């Protein structure tokens, strides 16, 4: 990966992380105020929704940090090692947790008349989509495992060839 690509990706990651901190510091309190002033049906769902939003932003931040670490490993040429699996596993777990959190939003919004059933169904669809991302990351982890195995095999073959020569 080129230096410019790494720099651009890191710039995007920094902007996204700064945006997520802004959401936590500014937008969540504003959402709390809006939910407090909302209809009576949403007032009882205020705390669960705020907790889900905060945990969702935290899962997003975890993914950003792990991607940063993986980009660092790519830049150093150490991504094909066992250490990379830890970050990929955390990313998979964060996406799975985010899928559960999105589904939790649907569960919180489902009872009552404040939110239309179609909106709840759309939120469930988003939950399935986020779970799909977790499964894609899991498949990519399997590809990483194959690449690591091939890298180890190539290193062993080079060592054997060096002994012969």
C-alpha cells in the first residue's frame, strides 16, 4: 500500500473519529433533549434509545481504531501475522454488536403508536445489513488466514532453498 493511500485513509479515519466524538459530545445530549420533549410514547423509550446510540457510536469507534491498527500493520508489512487476527476479530464482534443494537432500536420502537410499523421493519432490515457486514468481515478473516498460511509456507520453502544453496 502506497504512502499516499495510507495517508488518505488515516485522514478519513481521523475525520470519522472526530465526527463520532462530536456525536457523543453534542448530538447525543441534543437527542436527549428532543426525546424529553417528544410525544408521551417516546418519553418512556428515551433512556434505552440513548444507551443504544452511545453504544453504537462506541462500536463504530472500536472499528475505526482497529482499522487504524491494521493499516499500520499493512504499512509495516506485518499484516500477514497472527496479531492481525485480533483486530479483525474485534471488528467482527463490533459489527455483530452493532447489528444487535440496531435490532434493539427496532424492539424499543415497536410497541406503541409513536413509530409506524414500516419504520420498525426498515430498522430491522438495517440490522440484517449490518449483520451482513459482520459476516463479510468474517469471510475476509478466513482469507487472511489463508494468506498467513501461504506466507508461512513460502518462508519455510525459502529457508529450505537457502539450506540447499
